[in-house]
C-alpha cells in the first residue's frame, strides 16, 4: 500500500491569519497520525507565511511516523534540515515568492548543486527525494546526484484528469518506470484528491508515498479530519 503523508501547511495558514496557536500544527500532526496517516509533511518557506522554522523544530519532537520536510535547498533550509534530521527531505525548486510549488528540477542543469546538497543530507542518514516534472530524461541525473527517490509533480495530471485519465498519466508512468530502472523510489504530490488519487495509485508502479495537503485539509472542513484521512487511505489500497 502506498503511504499517505499529510501536508499540514494549511493548518499553519489558518493559525497565522489570527496569530496565537489555534489551530495547533502540533496537534494536527498528532491527529493525522492517530487517524491513520503514515507521515507528516511540511514545507517551510523563507517568509514563513505558513509553517515556521520554529514549527519544524517542535514537530520533530511530536511526529512518530515519518517526517518529510519539503523546500528549496537554500542555505537556511539546508541548515534546518541538518539540525532536525527528518526521515525524508524533498528538494523543491520553488522561488521565494511562489504561491505554491509550480515546477520540478532541471536535474541536468543543476546536477553539481544537487549532488553537493544531497551528499550533506546522506551523511546525516536523511533520505532525499527530488521534485520532478513527468520527464524521463531528468531521471538519470537525479540518480547521478545521489537521490533516493523522485517526487512526481502531479499538477498537470490533476488538471487533465477529467479530459482523459489515460493520456493525463502517460508521461508519469514513463517517468516512474525510468525511475525504477535506475533504482529510485517514486513519490508523488500536488493537486491529488479524492477524485483522481485512486487511478494514479493503481497505475503508477511501486508508488511509495503521496504527499497531500490542500485538498485533504479542504475536504476535512466538510467531512471531518478522521473520516477524510480514511477516505484517502482507501484510495491508496491496491486491491
């Protein structure tokens, strides 16, 4: 079964809109684990507009499953990851002013940089995943950089799913197969939801983990957090 890691950035967004500590990101992390999720994801950005660096340090003490920290490996981010030592770090090339992640790495152009950053994480025993567009040509360079996994950026799959799911997933399947050929694990995330997740999980071979935040937290407003997590886990069952 593919693991579900819940991105709790949106919980921090709500908290920050009023100040204080309500809703608590730590309580959210504890609850998503209690309700069955196999991991917690955060994506601290330089302006700390949702998850703060202090949150990451506090969450490290609370998360008992798998802690995944996403972000652009600028100097401050790298220092935070090396301090906290999560189970996984996902490298995302988002600009400092990006509303949300919107592109994968050009692993060929950034190979020397990625190799250096990943070596530092590997020395600490941190599994590293590289955020990629569905492009098999980028996979060999991700492997050469020393990554353990890739994370497929699934925005284009989600936006094209209703028009034809077979065509929408074709490039993702090709990229996942190439990753397997190079011995890389495959994660996925961005705009996956209750409508499109099950097909993606059934079609992509050896899908290790999905990271879902916006859709899941939005669904939880109507369905409740525990029920929502169970619905997402049901999508990930390979029966």
